[in-house]
């Protein structure tokens, strides 16, 4: 079942505060994806930088189906999608990138070095939730930034239901 943006946003908010067990340790999102959908990526991403893995987890958890999650995130089977730059390329190839944010979008930051899920948009600000934040352990945090912030590279527009 293709997920809705609202369902994914609700799940993202519920994850705020999760901390990975430590540097070099497996985060729960990569472990879950690999155990439930071992061929979603081109290999096991349980020990990688996990901001993009967190986004994919949100989609996969709601979809509970790799084919639907691949469609929504514009990724091919066995993708390199755990990498921020790759995810951007997949959206771009499907003409699903934007400079204007919508709730549920994948926000790309810091010259394609970080990513998260847009959970709110108003006239001045974008609020997003991102994983792998805050140093060694990494955690899920909420952020509010100006829409005009130079740290924002752009937005990937998932193909939600």
C-alpha cells in the first residue's frame, strides 16, 4: 500500500529523540530495513550514516512493501538510495525535485550531505525531522529553518497515495 504523507510525518514525529547505540554501532532503522527488506538497497546499510536510511524507513514502515516504497521514493530495486546524493539523483531522474517545500517532502541539505522529512511549512519556515544528528551516536531531531536558508539544497517530492 502506498503511504500518505501524513502517515509518514506522524511516524517521523514519533521517532524524535531516538539515539543510536554509539559510533560504529548499528542503528535500528538500517537493521529493520535489512531484516524486513534485505534487497531494498544494494547491500546492508545498518552501519552507514543513516539520515537517508531514516527517511526510507519511514516510507517502508508505512508501505510494508518494497515495490510501493521504491515507487514512492523514486528508487530502483537494489538502489544506492541510502546515500543522500543518490536519492537526489533518483528524484531528479523522475522530475520530482522542487525548490518549494511540501509536507512529506524529503529535504536535502548542506550540498547533499544531509536529509530529513518535512513535517510542517509556513510562510517563513520549514520544519523537518532528520536522523543521524548530533555527533558520535546520532539521534533523531526536529529542526526549524528559514525557507531562504542557504543550507537547503532542494526537495524531493515522493509519490504518495
